[in-house]
């Protein structure tokens, strides 16, 4: 079994592309040593991240993220064991999205705002699974543009 944790946070300051690239490069170089894979979505000042790996390693990383000054209003949306990692091919994939895309990936209407999306995901594990599969679909080219391939 793989432990998967999905969280959201608000960026303390708007992230520029070079800052996101630096964040991703750090994750991509650090995560393999800890057995962590996952995906990061940045939409309109909000982070959504899916972390996968051994429970202790994922929780340790989540503790470090919680102390990172780039994040505010951190909320764990879902956490638990999954049969296999969805993002095993990515040390940390990145998907750029609009809030409307994120809402649609979670099976909601495009007019739903991100805080409401996070609340719905927290309340309904099926939405978390749908969101994960939608992001995976973007990464493997089954959905629109905006993904960084493996």
C-alpha cells in the first residue's frame, strides 16, 4: 500500500514561474531519496499537492511544508492508503491550471470557487479520487494543455 496525502494551501505571495520552477527542481531532486512521488497544481495563488509514498516520509514532508513560509491556510483534504501510487512516474509533476479547471477535475461546476472545491474534496473521497485521475489524465496527455510531462 502507498500512503497518499492531498493538501491545499494559499501562496503567501503570488508565485512567478521561476519561483515555481525552483520549487519543483528542489522537490524533484529531493523526493526520490525519500521515496516520494506526486503532483503539484498551482491555480490563482492556491497550491494543491498530491504526495505519495511511505506514510512516515509523506508526513515528514508535510511537516516541512507546514513550516514553509510560502504557504498559508494549509488544509489536508484527504489522507490515507491507496492500492498504488498514481504518480509513480513523477518525482513531482507540475500542472498549471485555472480555478475553473480544478473545479471541473473534481467533478464540480466551473463556477465553484477554490475554497469550495477544497471543502467538497475534504467531504467526499470520491472527488479526491476523481481529481487525482483528472490530473493524471492531463499529465499523460488525455486532457488539455498545461502539463509538464515526465
